[in-house]
């Protein structure tokens, strides 16, 4: 079928016209022409990912004041509206006529009418930008094509950092994900993000915060989760990182809610991904790739001592977009938790700022955007089209009162259900709303869930059954506190939990059986604290950290059972696995009381 480009004639450049003609993709041309007709931009710039395209987009970001140049070469800063600083849960909808538990839905026809009305003429007086990308290594089994249309050069600049330009891969009538964004009038009351799963299209308007506007980030995740469930693979909110063991590098995926340790964990080994993972079964083995080639990370608390790799990226020449930090008078930046001296004054997302105001200099969800190639710990296989073999999966939470620092699941089913599907974590500043409220957040993906949890978990369980080599599953919690509200671990202790998990993958150490999984022996951790961190690990610290609060674990298990028992299509395996854990906990409470020390379990 020959493509008809007549609707684009005179609207795009001659070069763009000829390039689009050369790939002969009628669906792509139809999408572009219909979006131009809807939004009525004054000009259209089609970016093919060439160096001059990338430079033009950066230039326009500066000219439109969406970004401001900083003194360090390659560094810019972007400010979002004071009320547009995080993902907007209440303004984000899955367009479906179904009612889905835990999913914010809107009837499809109603949602499309509202969104198309908001987008109509929204780009008048502005330039439209079009970008073509691949989620995952190009021309691989993992690759998913995507097109972004926006009136924000900041959005396209961000995507040029975060994703693989892939215009040539659109040859023929290949399917692709579609993203339409307009900053509109930044009328927060009319901020809307709508995901049309049926047509693989996402619309967003009256927002610039990247989590709401950069389509290929978390908006695409809703589409790829649906695709994965329908096709029998996993699209996950997970880092991918390689950890060294005695037998070489072992790759783990790591799922944490935003602001709970995912990026810092990904910096402990060789980096492949800090945020997202496509996971497929290939010849009976679990393999994963990063859909992205960049990082959009939380910057608050990043300091030279605890985060040397990220610190280096943020303090050397190279492409970095800072967002919603403080810009100092000399063109530098400052953010809270950096452990450097706070400046007297500057400019942030609220305008002029002074130290004496007492207000934070930066937003708690302030970010940085950088290419993976800027990171010194980048793994050599970060763009391998075959992916890397996954030996372990980490599900981590921000739990101040219950979960011990590290636990290994008994099996794939036990780990998926009682750890991953049972995650509860304190809310952070990455979403709008009150922080530090404990929230149910299975696999740290609930905010991005486009379908029933029952269907999602059934796919997870089926995926595991199809594997010949099954990764081990671990629970991590870096945030346990004592009765005086003091953290029981330092930031660097996570290195030890990772080392122990690697030893378990290599079958180099035994573990203590508990009703909720396997936990480490004191002697093993003592050696690891000494060899990894060069410090003594006391029996008192171990007992405080690994005493199982059986009654609290039981309460948690009962909460999770109640949730899944009310979801109509929950697989029976989920209820059975949770009931088995409840029975084990009741047995241990009968034997030991509300709490049990790990030393008691060793003796028994």
C-alpha cells in the first residue's frame, strides 16, 4: 500500500516530507495529519534523531525559556508549575468502560470527548515537535516503537536523552505507541492525562512535569503492561543491575516505589536500568532489557559521600537537565540533602528564593535527566539486543515498622504473591498527596496498572511456570526503625543485603527458615559487613533488625488477603499462598508469642 502524504504537504519541511515518504507507513502519516488538524500548530518540526535535530530541539528549549542554560557545559534547568511537581494520580485515567479495582478509569467515549476538546487548537501560536523512538534495543525481540507529538521542546529534549531514536525502524505499516502532549495553558484544574489502551494512545494536557508529559516514561508503561500481559511477558517498574559474585556477574531486577531506593540500588553494581525493565522468557531463561537509555532520577538527598557515581555525573560537563532545584545567581544549582552549604539566595520553581525565608530551596521531587553513557558504572551489555539473564528479583519497600531488611522467598509463587503482590510502602513525594502514608502497591506498579490485578498476577505466575531456570526472589527494606523512630540501618548497609542475595544465588551460604521466607545467619552477615564495609556488625544490631514481629506480619498478611479476596479474578493460587503464610505465622505466634528473635530460630 502506497502512503498518501498529501495531508502533510506544505505543513512539514521538504526533507521531512521525503523522509516520511521513504518509510511508507500510512498509519504514521494518518496519526501525524490528524494530530496537526486537531491541535493547529503554527509550525511542525519533525525530528529524525540526527545531530542537527537534537541541537535544534535544545536551542528551542532555551529560546522558549522552557530550559535555562547553566554555567556547566551541557547543563540546563527546567521549572514546572508549583502545582505540577509530581505525577497527578487524580487527573490520570485509563479509558475503559470497565470498573477495575485500584485503577482510575473513565468511560472511553466520555474521556475522549473531554480530551479532544482540551487539545483542540491547543498548539496554536506554537511549534509542534515530533519524535520517533524505540523502547528497548532497536531491531530486537524486545523493541516497541513509539511516536511523541508535543508542543514542548523540553519534552522532546528529555526523550532524546532517555530513548533510542529509531525513525528508520518505522518502515512499512509497523505498529507503534502514540503519545500526544500539549502544555496547553498550564491550567492545573484542567490537567488531564488519559490512556486509551484500545488504540495504544496516550493524551496529556495542561502539564509539563515529565512524569505526566514525557509519554515514553510512565505513560507508556500502562500500554506496555497491557501488551505484556496479553503476550505472556513482563513489563515492569524495575531497575536492572549486575552484582559481582565469586562466579561472575549476576543480574537482578529491583522493584521499589519511587523514592524508596531503586536508583541507589542500581548504583551498587553495573548499571543497565534504574527504572524500567522488559522481561521475556527466551529458551526457558528469564532475560531483561532496559526500554530506556537514560535516567530521570530524584535528586533530593544525592550527596558525594553516599552517591559518588551520580554526584560525578551531576558535576561534570555533559548533558543534564535539572528540574525544580534551586538555580544560584552564578548559574550553579543546589538541592536539599546535597550536604553542601546552602546559598543565601537563588531562583526556583516558585520564583525568587532566599535562605532566610525558611522554605526548602528545591522540591522534594526535584529531578535530573541524563544519558546512561554518562555513568561510570554502566554495564557493557546495557544495549544488548539479547538482554541479560536474570538470576534474582528484588522487591523493596519503605516500611518503618515491620519487614526485616532482607528475606528470600521459598519459591517463585511464594515470592510473587507474599512479597511482590503484597508490597506496602510509605508514599513519597513522587506523587501528589500526603507523604508517609502506608499504601498497598504491588510490584511498585499500582500507579501504572491499566488492568485487573488478578489478570496481571495470573500472567506473572504463568510466566514463572514457563521458566526452566527460575530467578530467586528477595524482599528488601532499607527503612526499618526502632521504637524511638530511629533508622536501624545506615545507607551503606544495602551493599551487604545485596552481597547476601548474590551468595544465595550462588548457593554459597545457608539461611534460617522463618514463616515468611529465609533470612541470613548472623555469622554470614558479620563477615559481609567486615569484608564489604570494613565495620563490625554486632549481635545486638542483628537481633534488632531481624527479630520477626510475627503479629505485625500476620496483620499485613490478613490485610493483603482481604484485598485479593475482593478482586473477582484473583487466581486461587494467590489466596492459597497467603493462607499458607497466615497458618505458618499463627503456628509461630503460638510457639513464640508476638515476636521471635533470629537466635531463637537458630536454636530450634
